[in-house]
């Protein structure tokens, strides 16, 4: 079984990123025990994602975030609690 980090990175490939950076910030939220259980006690609950994709050209910030969030529905159902998203088109990066 892969880690949540690996699964998120694999899912983001669908957006054809030219830049992809994922940072696990779960250690900053160690006291949030109600979320740790939902993540199988791995603590992999809080992330920051920076993604640059040509698919974001002409898309609003909200539409870009929806594109990312739609790919991660199952992760949120299985313990992912928070994701900070910075999604840009190549012309903005």
C-alpha cells in the first residue's frame, strides 16, 4: 500500500503539472487526535500543495481548486482533513 503522499502525487499527475510540490504539515497538528483516527493513526491529515498546470489556464482560482479537490475525494473520505492549495497556470508561475 502506498502512503498518502504517494497517492496524492499520483492523482495530481492527471492535471499534467509542470511543477508539483507537496508538503506534509501534519506534525503541526499533532494535538488534533480526532483527525488522527480517521487517517488510520498515521497522522497524515494536513498538507500544502503547490501545483502549476497548463490545464489551469483561463480557469478561476475556485475552478482550479475544484479540479484538485475532485481528484482527492477518496482521500478526504479516508482521513485527509486539510489541504492548502496554490494552483497556478504556467503563465502565472
